[in-house]
C-alpha cells in the first residue's frame, strides 16, 4: 500500500513535469507564465492530473471495497448526483494542479487561476442536473437560486463555492491544512476543548434568559444558507474511514483515504480513555467551483445550499428534491406523520432535511414553516378558488419565505441577538454567496445547547431526553410536536460548562462514546481554511488590536488568556472559532456572539439581503409585494406562527425568552391569523 502512494506521488511529478518542456526545477514564475501561453501544453498538464486523480479515486475505492469503511454518520448525506460529482472532481483537479505549479514553479494562485480560465474553456463539467436557464421575467425565485442575479446568474445558487470574507488560511494558500506560524502543527482540537474551553471562565448569566426557540432559529437560519458535505465514495453505504476499527487509533497515512482529517484522542483523555478511543473520524469537505463563466478557482469549499433566505431546508435545493415532496393538490407539501415535516411518497425526507431529522430539537422550526406553507395554501385556495395548484404552491411558498425573512431580519432578530444591523438595498454587484467563515459563528451556538430535550404538556408535566438519546429519532417530535414546542419555549439555553452530551456523546455507540462536536467545529475550520481569530479581527478593523498574547487581556478574562498561552504557540494561531467563543463567554448569552463573530454575521446577512433580488421588500423584485401585502407580512410575527401552526393554547409574549414576570404568557385565541385580504 505504501509503495502505491509513493509511486502515485512520483508519477504526478513526472507526468506533469514531462509536459513542460524546457523548464527545470529552477524555473521562474515568469518562465512558466510565458510557456503557459500555449494552452495546448497547459491542457496536457491538466489531462495528466485528471488521469492521476482518477487513479487515486480507484485506489481509494479499493480501500472502501476491502472494508476500510465506517457506518453512515448521522451528520452525513450521500451525494449520488452526477453534476455535483463532476464539479467536485473538476475542483480537485484544479486544486492539485494549482498546488503542483506553486510547489514546483512558484506560480501564485491568482496566476494559475487566470491560466485555468483562459485554457480550460472546453474542459469543464457539464450539468445534467436539469437546471433551467435563468429567466428575467420569472415571477418566482428558482428552487436552486439560479437567475436571482441577472448579471451573474450562478451567484448564490446551490452547488457553488462559499465566498470568503478574507483570503484563505491554508498553509500553501491553496488547500493544505494550516500549521502554526512557528512551523509546527496547530494544537490538537480535542486538547483545545479540554484545556481551554472546558476550563474557561464565563460571565454570570443575564437576568433574561433566551429559550431554545431563540437559539434554534439561529441554527435553522444558518443551515438554510450553508450545506457543506464531506467527500465520500459515490453512493457508498458507508463513509470513508480515517480511524481503525473500534476507533482505537488514527489510521496510518499509507492506509487511509486522501480526504481524511481525523482528530487524534490522547490515551490520557479523561472521558475516552476508558473506552480505548483514540480517534474521531473526520473527512474533508467537498470542494467545488463556479460553472463555465468563472471556473478556475482552486481549493474552494462547495456549498450545496442556496445562499438566500429561501427556506431551502424545507423546499430543497433542486427541483428534483422538491418534486417528490409536493402533494400536487391545493398547492400543498406532502407532510409526514402528524403533519410535521415534508416527505416523499415513501415517507422519506429530502437530503437537505437530514441534518434536522437527525436532531429533533432542531427540527421544530422547519416543522413550523412546513406547516405554515400548507396553512397559507389552504387559506389562499379559499380566497382564490380559480388559482391552480402551481399558483397556490408558488404563492404560499413566496409568502412563507417572506414570513421567514421578516421575522429574522426586518423584525431585528439578528440585531437583538448579535448587535448587528442588517438593512441594505439590492445591488446586482453584491454576491449573496455565503461566507465560508459564517457557519462557524453559528457553530458557536453548540455551546448553548442544554443536555436535555424537554417535552412539556399543557398540565406542565415534563419529560426529558438526553440530547444524545434523541439523535436520529424524529419520531419523538412527530409523536408530540406540541410538547416539544412548549418544552423549547420553557427551556433556557445552557450558559454553564459545556454539556457532556455535546463534547462526548452525540452519535454515541452502544458503550456511550460519541462525538465531540466542539472538536469537530475546530477541525472543520481548519479544513475550510478559516483565517485565525486575530486575522479576522484585523480585517474587521476591531479594537483593541491583538499583537501579542498580553493584548488578549484587554478583551478576555485573565484566566482565559493564560489557558490560551498554554496551548497555542502564538497569538496568531488562535482559531477563529475558539477566539469567538471566548469573546462570547465575556457576555455569555447576551448577546450570543461577540464583536468578531458579529462582524462576519453582519457582513453575511447584508450580502444575503443586498444580493437577493427577490427579497420581499426590494422594489427590484420582478413580482413585488404590494404595500398592503408587505404590511400584512410585517404583522405576522413569530407568536402568530406558533399559534397558527400548533395546538398550543398559550405562548410567551417575548417568543425567544423563557417565561418570567417580565415575559408573561398570552393566549393564542387573542393572536389572529395572517391577514390575507391583500391577496384577494
């Protein structure tokens, strides 16, 4: 096995170098630039890389076939889509070629990408995903987001790369995992959790506590905007294995898939040592690039979701996902057991919902908006009896999305939770593509998840399940949706030490050993090339400036700074996710995130609003809402959504906070339905 990988590397160098006649190891960037004006020779290099990538794929498939696989993770979704697979393969070819040209000939990435755009016009993946051409006259937004921006129709669409707030932080500037500025490896992700985050000092809890609905709408929103998935063997039954059987140790590089990025667990780990667990399996995310017009980017992470607040979690990211869950009667979605979530005719959920069916507490919001769609469709059918199924569906979807956009942005939910104003007009020059840094600000919300999911009945009887015992059990929500909603409204977020469930037990095996989600978040940030905490603060122009560990004392509790010093070799190395969490600990839960996370959150949502031609208030919308319709949308707030789409008889007045003397309960009979008279 070792010899194969050694030969593979040698063949890669020889095959590419042989195509660059007359250039030796001392070739300068200017030489390679002059030589590469001949696109036939450049394309010959790319063809050799493709051949070797396909050979490597065959090599990796061999390992899958002989049993080096793991069971399907609850957080993993298979991709058997040829269009996505072709994009990923093409992106991988570009990435390997870019790394070769940089390593062997010192060619900068931007120069390589210019050459790729020039020379690979006929060498790009074609789409067989049944994507319809963008139409400037389309009344309704497309399912995959294409055509929203008429000037750049792929911006914000599904299966395109994330954008970046600042350039990536890969070691080679392309795709290699970053090392410390000292040249050593960055500290182990699990070590950071154990020695920094678990020991960190937190500020006292605020007097008004957010409830689980306040937290999970934030997680719901970010998952509507991002959807990265790990690399995997096409349509395989199991994921790529990076750990030995039983997860006792990390597999040697010679015996592991090239996409592996496992987390090593120390033999002295206070929790996992008793189970002889020495490895947590992690596979690198899929990479991708824009089709045709802007192809050429290397090392960019693929986003399978649309970048718009369009409830793609519910409706899907492609027409092929939407069609099976439509009832094609009365404009409705086909809802499953107890009308909780959309399903196909076989009772299965669409792939974009898998992350939420795996975590029932997170599925409450998708269920509310799924029900809200059918609620709107049913009322519109009575109001407009001549509308056919398609019109009823599109109008209900359009209003449902507007309800979502209003309650998240216009109602200032983002501003209240993150102290960030989101209010911008449309511009065709704004790319709505989700910032790759953005999901990590919301992964910070994992800290606030309590150890239990609570179901509360009308008589106040309470049943609690450990979060790890709910994983993959969507039937808990389907069997008692009202109890889950009532429980979430009454359950405060966690503001104490990390829950044992979150750092040890999610996705647990029969012995009770699971995943450390926080370690995964740190490791995933490195996979995505996220710049360091200090780098992003500088780009955000935040003060105080951080030029040493001691400067952290101006922001963080002194104890927390000392913890950082013990683990990181340089202040420049502190992971964005880790620094952002420590910043949040200073004002724990009020707001949910500090100024550095807030900078990225504000930038992303302003791009989402500014780059969405169909945003419900924009006059550029090809089918704009009337002033009366906008007023009706603004009058339909979260408490209305709760009451209209559940059996609850009372709710809290301030929907994102737990009940208390300053947050009394109100009766649903006094909360009116949405006024649809403006659509009559």
